[in-house]
C-alpha cells in the first residue's frame, strides 16, 4: 500500500488524473471505477479539463459505479446515477451506455445485483477504481460489519453515514434513503488498481485504520491491505493520525522516477 501525502485536493487530483491519463493512453478501452461523494470532485474537474485540452479521451472506455441509493425517483438529483452523470460522465466523451451503475429501483434486487456483477466481469473487470472513504471506514457503501468476501448486494446505511450524507439532502436526515446497493468488498478488491483519496481531519481516524489498523470488518476499508496495488492519497489533515507518516513521506520523496503511483 502506497501512502502519498499531498498539500490538498488539487495536488491529489493532478496525480490521480495523471494515472487516468496514462491508463487511457496505454489502454483506450480501459474500465474505470467511479465513486461519488465530495472527495473525487477535484479529480473529475481535473480530468474534464484534460479532456477539453485534448489530452485524454473516454470514447472507448467504460465505467462502473460503486453504489446507489435504493428507492430514489429516477430524476432525483441525489440518485448516484444522476450525480455521476452531472459530475463527470456528461462532461467528457463516454459513449452512450458506457457508464453503468447498480439499479437501486429494480423490482428484483438480488437479480439486479447479480446482473451488475456479471456486467463488470463481462467488461473484463475494473482497471482503476477510484474510492473515497466514509468517516466510519466504509468504502462504496460497505458499512462496518460487511463481509470481507461480499459481492454487490443491498445494505442498510448506518445512522452515521445518513447523518454525513444529509448535507446532500438539505440537511434532512429523514430524506436520506435507508438502503443502498453497493459493490461488495470482494468486488472492489477485484479491481486491478485501487486509488483512495481522503481529505480533512474528519477522515484522519478512518485513514489511520485503513493503513495501520488490523484488518477487520469493523473498519471495512482495511481489507485493502490484502490488495497488491493500492494508492492512498491524503492531505496533511487526513494524514494527521498516521503513526509512520514521516516514513511514507520519505518513501515517496525517494521513489525511483520510473515508478508511478
Ligand atoms: C458515500 C459514498 C462513498 C464515499 C463516502 C465519502 O457514503 N457511498 O463512496 O466514499 O460517502 O464521501 P465524501 O467523499 O463526500 O466524504
């Protein structure tokens, strides 16, 4: 697991956009994993700028979303499918239908989850998965207690996550859905490169657990310690509880130039 401590969200976005640009140059039909939440927004802005400058194209790429609320009307602005469309998909040149998400309004939820897993597998799996992290250590919507072997399924959001996400629903926690569909931890672990970004002191404990805690379903992101290619990009505040932060800085400062994130 590589830990990169940067000055802020923009510096992080540049590094991640570099990785996306390199991936798409080498493999134009690459499969991206897209995350919602505020953490990836600077990255989406940066890749959109590069697309406008003609540096990167998503025309042959595909993308899979991590998660979706259950039961929000199709046109609800906070439905993750609409959020991803607004934040990134509609701003670059993805082909129609190239971006997919789990169907939170399916009549048969287990069948929709199975179909989503099959679609990811058919696409050849995810090359680069973007991730944020919840204050309780969730990735996607895999809340504490999630099976480390889980696949796409329905989950019940914790009170903490609903409170955290109420800001997207005019501060009204009752408007935040109780259920969601999320790629499971094993689904996320199948991606070839996991890139997790976190900023702010609110994420410091979750980042500490992710990097330095014991692997446990109580801090679901810790499963990433079992993945061979993980990049964790954080600002100073999110890094503030990392015991070995001086070492992570030293590693990054002395990295061989050919070795990218
Ligand atoms: C939501 C999403 C996660 C995201 C997390 C953190 O619950 N399902 O994918 O990582 O929130 O969000 P933010 O980046 O806004 O702090």
